[in-house]
C-alpha cells in the first residue's frame, strides 16, 4: 500500500506531498509487479481513495487554474493592512514616502518595505519629483479592487455585529 503524506517545514507549513511506501501490517509483501493501491491520508489518519479520473484531468482544466496565478499574486501583494492603506492613500494622488509615513503613522523603513512589495507586483510605480521619489498607482483597477474589498469587509462586519447575516 502506498500512503501519501505531507512533509511539514520548520514552521509547520505544508510542503509538497511525498509518496512513502508502507506495507500494511496484515498484508504479505507483494510478489510481483502489481497495481499499487493509491490512498491519501486525511487529517486524523483516515484513508481516502484517490480517483483515477482526477489523475487524468485535462490540460485545459490545469491551464484554466494556472491562468489565475497573476490574480493570486496581485491579491497576495495586497494581503496586508498597511499595503491596503498605502493603495487607498495613493488612490487620492501621488505621494512621497515621507508623506505616506506622516499620513499612516508608521516608520519609514516599514513603508519602504511595503512599497517594494507593491512595486514588485506592479501595483505602484515610482517617479522622480525633484530630489524625492513619489509613488502612484499603476492603474485604477487595483484601487477599485481595494475599495470594493474594504467596503465588503465593512458591510460583513456590520452584518455580523448586528446579528443579521450579510449578503
């Protein structure tokens, strides 16, 4: 029997699953080349059969999921309250690092670090303003996504506090 396990890193994050062969205690060792019984081990040790159809998923299905990778990278770059605040401030217009520091009340190195992440994701673009570097949003679509997320989260919180389900 082959049992698939998930190796855990030093911080407990899941790594790439690795297949480990474990003979079952009551089964004799295989005597020839037999078809392996593939099972996945769910949390708690419960075995779940792997579907042969899942292994034969079409290339079109895999490429459809892969086409969302750029959106996932964008959302990952926005996944910080400070980066969301920076995008909201830049939605009002270009700002230099010191202006963002003053407006957000956080240390300059922290603002610079988050701007580097946003710049790497193509969310903000730097440009010179005399001796300073000002930042602006690469396009208005990102600001729209952030505004909608902020509005949605405020709506969801109000609905849960009031005891009514949000829609």
